[in-house]
């Protein structure tokens, strides 16, 4: 496997040239004194070193060893505790945290790039700090001042980790069915009883304590999702002075034996009257949980992006070294028995597909993070902040599902470049395929993300959120329409935006009479949306790069990859639109027993 090298040039290009991040940061008061270009670049460079030198070297060994469970105790693979300690010493767990409690208060636009590097180097490792960051977000947004003061500083330090305990054996997507109970105590705490499954980092040997955020129901709670509350349940109880006290009644009953991410402990957790504290309001647990979901679901999408980048780097290096057959145009490496396989059109197709999907995804992750930052750091309740919140709601399911669907595609393409060598463990490609597969499933399956996009984020508001996105794309088109050199990008982008708008309007119309219409259209619609969003991102990259092709071959590569995307990948949007137009009849007319 090629050594991982962070794509810093591409990240700098997006942050500073395409999105002009420092201009946004300068006008948001909470960020103006916190981050500038120099600070951002220094952070990215330091994470690039950590990812390459500390996290990447234990990726394969962690997969081969996996986690172990013995009498309720979980141990992570060799090297993981040391890497985690190094990660925490660097302050990385505090990067996006609230400065009031020891966080650095950095923007998500920067955090998205950092997360990509961690995931490219080692997805299993990345899950531990990512889950802690998600728990911190929920506590910071909804916890009492006492809870925030007691738990956030240690969690930002990494001394204490976090875990999110949602799923139960009978209740996955339908969380309204959970059976975990919370009994109020006389001292303001609660006794939590129940079992949870698929809990990432539910137990591990990396941190002194694990702070569980647990969904549970009070005895008099309404039925369904409206009766869910959120509770903070530490593995080890915390004394009044902040020191660790007695072990709480929460234990890991087992860990799962999985297809991939084997160095990430996926636990079954048992709560036997464990002491916990309410986070947020009674029966408002889902709302509190969804505060972190936009960040977490974008984070899962970035896992798919990170795996794609790792696959591409491996496949590109292999294609340049592996010699097989001669070029159709005649011998290229005349001093060798055959040419490197990179000369063959089909290998170019696979490499360029990865490169185009990664570039589009990295740009879209930065774009979504931009709106997350405006929603979080913007002042008051102005129009821009409301727009940002709506765009985040709309784009989050696209980012989670499209990035991860394309993540699997990219890792398989990388494996295909390797041929037979991609199927054996030695080269690391098969691990990438196994690791990235879960990203399409957890944090809400991609089918659920598609339903969310069509149902809650489009049909429910009559397409209002979509129109905000369409207006943003149209404003870009209008600004570039007079540039002759941009015609090859602006004209097809305008056509595909119109196709997406027409498809959206047709779904809105069909949903009035057909209850199956949103679900029948959802997955194809999300992919259609994803391709158009990537076209927008590549057009923005081309708009910058076309003016600079004489300066640096990097810009030429951007333009040529954009051309590949528009010519070879974007046409899939037409077929996806046709699938949506087919309606629900072909799905629902067949009798259940004939399936």
C-alpha cells in the first residue's frame, strides 16, 4: 500500500480560492479573532503529519488484530492507546469545541478537512474522537451549565470520551419503539435501565471515563418518538470535586464481530439502574440528539470521502508501477517489457472517476460546512442564518448518503485497478472496501437519508429548501454566463439544474395523490441531486482554475478533471431523472408474495 499523503494542495485550494473561507471567518465575530489563513494552514499541516506518521501505520495492524472483549472489558489493538494519547496531547479533541469550556472554537470548514485526513489514515481510530465530538455538541447545546462545566473540559481533553446510545435490538430507525427506561430519583438524577446495541466506543481502554448519551423513556412518557428523553450516563461516576468515583451500573456485554472497522469497538451496552442526568427537556430527547446529527452525518459522509482518497492514492501509485501489456498507441516504456497500466483507457477511467468524485465530494463537504458555520456563528436570527439552517437541513442527507455511496464505488474501483492483488490483504485495498461499507448503514441508512431528503426536506416544505439551493446555483451561473471559457461548464450546469427543478416539481405534484411517490423516488432523486451538486462544485473550481492554468499544472488538472466529470459522469443525471419519473407503480403493484 502506498504511504498516505494528505492532499493539502487541494484543501488549500478549496478553502482559500474557491470558498474564500478567511473572508467568511473575518465577518463572523466569533471566528474573527480565532482563525485566519495562517492558523488554518498550520492546523492542516500538523494533522497531515499526525495522520501519516501516527494513524496510518496502525491502520492495517489494527484491522488484523481487532478489538477484544474479556469479562466486560474491551481492549483496542496494539498502538491505539499510544496514538490516542498523541492525538489528545495535540489538542485535536478540542478543535471545534466551545472555548468557554476549553475548546478551540474552530470552524467546521476547517474541521471537515481535518476529519478527512483522520479518516483516510484510519477510519477505525477516527470513530473514537468523532463520537466524543458529537456527544460534546449535544451536551454543549442542551446540557445544563453544571453538566457542561463538569464534563466538557475533560471530553475536549480526551481524558474522557463520549458515546451515543440510541439503537436497541428491536428499535433502529424507529426509535419511538425503544424500551430503555429512566426512573426519576429524589436528588434530581435518574436510574437508567435497558440495553443498547451497535454502540461505537461503548467501552475501550483509551480514556479514563466514557460519557454515554442515552435515549430512554420516563414512566409517564407519551408513546412513540414524542416520549423520548436524553440522559448523560458516565461509565464512572464523577465526584463533586471533579475526580472519578465509583463505577456506574453500565457495562459492556459483548462486542460485535464485523465485516470492517474492526479496530473500532462496537458494543452491546447494559444499563442496570445506572445513574444519569437529563440533557435538555423531558420528552425532547430526539430534538437534542438531532442537534449533533447534522455534524455527525456530514462526518460519516466524510468517512466515505476519506476512504475514497486513500483508495485513489493507492490505485494511482499502483497504476504507475504495475506493467502489463502495451499502450494502444504503441510502446510508451520502451525500456521495459510492457507499459505501466496507467496508459490504458480503462485504468484512466477508473482513476479519473475516483478523482472527480473525490474532488466534488471534498468541495461539497466544504460547502456544507460553510453553511454549518454560518448557522452556528452567525449573529442573531437574520435571513442569512435562517437560510444557512435550511440549506444544512437539505444538504446533510445528500452529503451523508452520496459521499458514502460513492465511497464504496471509489474503493471498489481502486480494488479493480489492482486486479487480483486488490482482493488479497497484502495491498490494503480489500480493507478499504470492508471499512467503508458501514458508512452506508450507520447514522441512518442511506435509504433513510433519501427519504429524509424527499419527505421532510422537500415535500414537507413545498420545495422551499430546494429553491434556496437552486437560487445559489443560479446566482453562480448568472455571474459566469458571460465568460466564454466557462460555457462548457455553465451551460450544462444550467440544463441539469433545470432538470433537477423539474423533477422536484413532479415529485411534489405526485406526492399529493400518491403516498408512495416520495419513497419510490427517494434514492434516485438523492443521487440526481448529488450529481448536480457535484457539477456545481466542479464548475466553481473550474471558474477559479481557468484563470490560472498558465501558473501551475495543478489548475490544469482541476479543469481537465472538471471536463471529465461533466462529459462522463454528469450524464447519469438523465437516467436518474427518468427513473424518478417512472413513479411508484412498478414498485408497489407486485404482490408481496411474488417478491
